[in-house]
């Protein structure tokens, strides 16, 4: 029997050891990476609607007041003093998703940190045809009794993260201006809310204890030229007596529990039907934002 032939080393080359691979990888230069810059604060651009002037007290309109809105900031980190390399104090908008631990330390319920409700309501209201027709006014009354006026021409950020940064900026600076003009798109104004309502205005609150009515029938029953101000609770839970001291009427619009955003949409749709807003396509107030004013949001 012939002895086995030795293996040809040229046909089966030896694999490099792990030590050799490590040394070769260390010899190679790693590609340089560059971190993304931090996202900028959201910039607001006004749409080309024609809202009701502040001195106009006669035009019939729908006014929505978001009451008990939980918009509150807290200091997330302290600054490093003064100087060229100093950092400022960092504030965040208190919300139940990111700050459960903070709320527990404060001994507060997480339902007191729901700014997302206000965000949902604003998106619903500002996207509505009645707003684009210039017959909607929006106010926010926070749980800290801060009164905010929202311009019908503002384009609120669609994502909550950018909305939160915008609200922090508003609560500290008391106003947000358009990037394309000096128009105040969101601003803190003086209380009480009644000073900013037209004289011929019916003030209505929503309550389960009241009789259920069809919203379109109720708006259709308004007097000629009479406006309506609806006070909607923009909170997760709580009493609905926030406007009892100024209300003219109290109604219920459903036998089911409705979110604040749905309640806002029901009044918008009813007013659009009764006031024939759908049938005015030639109204100049229907123009959308000009593309030259559009500025894309910076990357995350």
C-alpha cells in the first residue's frame, strides 16, 4: 500500500490567524465620520389666508378656546455659566411620554402633562376649511392661566417633537413671528378671554349633564350675524366647569366620550355646512401657501 501523498501547500493556502487580521485592520485608517448638527428650532411661515382683523367685531365667526391646556416647561439641565463656551439652561415641554419620572418626583399625575391633546386640536382646527376661509379664531387657555392667541395663518409643525420645541420657545419669549414677515403667528395676550371676543357672541361649553343636541341644528339656530365661542377642555381628565362663570349656554354633542380633537372637528364641520363655506371656491381666502414661502424642516 502506497503511503499518502503530502498535501500541496500551494493548493490549500493557510488562512491568516485572528492575530494577523487584527494587526492588518489596525494598520488601515478608519473612515472619518461627521456627526449631524443638532436640529434647529422649528421655523414658522404664514399661509396666505385672510383672517378676520382684530378690530372687526361684526363678522360672524367660530371661536374655539382650548381650556386647561397642559403646556408647561421644566428645566432639564443647567447652564455652565457665562463666557464664549457657556451653555444656556435647557428647557423641555413637560409630557407624559418622556417625563414620567419627573412627574413622580413632583408628586403629580401624568394626566397633567398631555400637551399632545393641544397639538392634535390645533392640527384639526388649522387644517379645516372654515379656517382657510378666514372664519375661525383659536385661543388657548393653559392650566397655568396663560392666554395664547393662535393666528389662523400659522402652519403648526406636524410632529410633536417640533411642536414641543415651539411651545417652549413661545412660553419663554411670549411670541413667535413668521420667518417671511413680522406677523405674530402665536403670542401670549392679556386675560381675560372675554376682552377678545366680539360683543355679539354666544359662549358655549360642553357638558355631559346637558341635553344632547345636533351641532348643525344648534349653529343654525344662532341669530343673524351672531358668532359662537366654544370652550373645549384640552386635558385628559378633569371637571368641565372651567368656563361656567362666563358661559351663555351648555350643551352635549354626543352620548359617547369624545376627544377634544373630535369635538373641535364637529363644530368646524357644522359651521362649514350651515354657513355654506364649501360652496365658495372662488373666495380669495382659499389660496394656499405660496411655494416660495415654503421652507423644509431641517433633518432630525
